[in-house]
């Protein structure tokens, strides 16, 4: 089992920055991939960025390339978000997949960028 806990969401004006943190605990040695998804009101949950734990593979959604940066240290996954836009408003979820292909999700953290 892997437990994920997000923090760092909030209210920020357009053009501002936020850093989200995902703290993983439990059987973290079994995790293969970690990443961030987001879900805006009335929309589906979409991938923002993900990284492989044992390689340098990282992938970003086109909408955030050049503005968001994923990084990791030990059991923490970070999402540095710069030049935030109103369309970035969503609940952001941390996600992990382990060696058994089991999905784990955090509880989500709200990011709001007003028009």
C-alpha cells in the first residue's frame, strides 16, 4: 500500500506561482511512476505531468509545458507551477502506480487562479 498526501494549493493571481508537494508513505519502494493530474469543475481528470521513478522519463501535458516543472526527492514529488492562468484552476491530485499496476491517489488540493 502507498499513501499520498498533497499540500501547497491555494489562491493565486494570474501570472503567479505555486509549488505543490506530494508526500508518499508506505511501500514507496514498489512505486514505478508518480505524477499529477487535475480536474476542473465539470471536466474529466487529466494528466498534468508524470515521471518514472527508476529512469529519467518525464512527460508533461502540452498545456503546461514550459510553465510547470516536476521534481522529486526521496518520498516527495513536487510540481512547480509558474505563470499560472485561470484555466489552471482545478483540483490537483497526486497519483502513483506500483509494480502490481495498482493506482493510488491523494485526496487532492485546490488551485484557484481568478479571471
